[in-house]
C-alpha cells in the first residue's frame, strides 16, 4: 500500500515499495489542462517534476475503459497538447521507467497497479463510468497478459 505526502513544490507524492516507481498528484497550484493557453503551465509542472516533455505520455480521456500499452518510443505523445495525446484512452500500462504516465482526475481517482517483480506499472482514470465499464478488471488482465504479473 503506498503512502503519500505533500511536498514543497505543490504535489502529493506517493511512495511505493518499488523504488523504480514514482507517482505524483498535482494540486491546484498548476493548471494542467490541455488547452493551448495552458501549455506554459504544463511546462511549469514538468519543470517542477524535473521531467522532460519527451518522456511524458498523456491521454484524451473519455471516462471509458480503454487502456494503452506504452513504451519509451511513445514519450512526448500528449505531453503538452491533447491533440497529440492518445485519444479515447483512460489508462496506461508500461514496463519501462523511461516513460512517465499522465492522467487527469478531478472527482475521479487515479488508480495505480504495480507489479514489484516485473516493474510493470499502470495508472487508470477510475471514475464511475470507467469502473462500471470494467477498466479495473481490464487493467489487471492486461498486466497479467502483457507482463505476466501475478
């Protein structure tokens, strides 16, 4: 079970038992929206996380159950603008530490699935519609099938 703490840069940082995994939730200090006028704010967010935009992936979310498997070559897709993001996607799974996964939540939950043995990681946008559509079960199945997670 991860623990989390608010740090001085305006983020809640989650601490997992796997040191390869870092997860953050931003506060209202940053406007992380995809609109063109917020691109500078998203850059500030990345700077505060010490993260290059070429390593981040983002989603054009639909409150569904679509999950995208990503690897290091996908870095930069949707880092700054929704038009460049994975469309109709509400979650990501990966096994590489070379890419950072990004989802947006307001009244929904960021759900993290972690396999400490294979270092596979997933983040899901878990709202009531996605949960009803089976996003959690689908994420678990994808972790099992793609990364042999137990």
